[in-house]
C-alpha cells in the first residue's frame, strides 16, 4: 500500500479543519490547492441537476426509494462530495451505471437524453479521479498543521 495515500477519515479531518479555522477567502485558497476538488464539485453539480429534475410527481417505480428518501440520500451525497469523499464517489458511480438509479429515474421521467450527456461527463470525470491518487491532501494537511 502506498504510504502517501490518505484514508478518507484524514481527508474528512482536513475539511473539518478548514471549515472551523478558515474564513471564506482562506478556505477557497486551500481547496484550490486540492487537485481533485474541482472534479468533485463538477460531479456535485451533476447531482444538483438531477435533484432539480425531481419533484413530488417524479416516478420512482423503478428505484427502491420514494422521492423523500431519494432526495435525502442525494443531499447526503452532495455534502460528502463537497468534501472530496472518495467513498461517496464510488456510491455515485454505482448509481450512474447502466440500469442504475439515475438512469432508471431519467428514463421513467422523460429526461433520458439529457441523462446520457450527464452520464458521459460523469464517466470522464470519474476516470480522471480514479487515475489520480489522494497524495495532494497530505501537502495541504502539512500546510495547516
């Protein structure tokens, strides 16, 4: 195992420390130093787009959740992606797979073509994130402590 790789708990600690000790300018400075931060935020933007496509009238017959549960899970994933959570990234990847939750919801609610574009973008970003490692976080932690 690469000793340079961080555990997710250490990454979470970094974001907790940034939140507690930085003003908005300092926070923006440090997260700009995190190589994968923008990719995680772009994935969060894709999920926000999915969230904005959901209403109380959304057909959820093909997924295992009702709208309220689905939105709760989606909001939790959005919060975790904001902190570069690689575990949540893997969960979201499963939802983006063919016949996954997001595709089933998109098709059953009439936004399947739009979903295909979003899924393609997700796949590109996911591949880029998987090809990079978490080593950049260690240098940020060293600057803070």
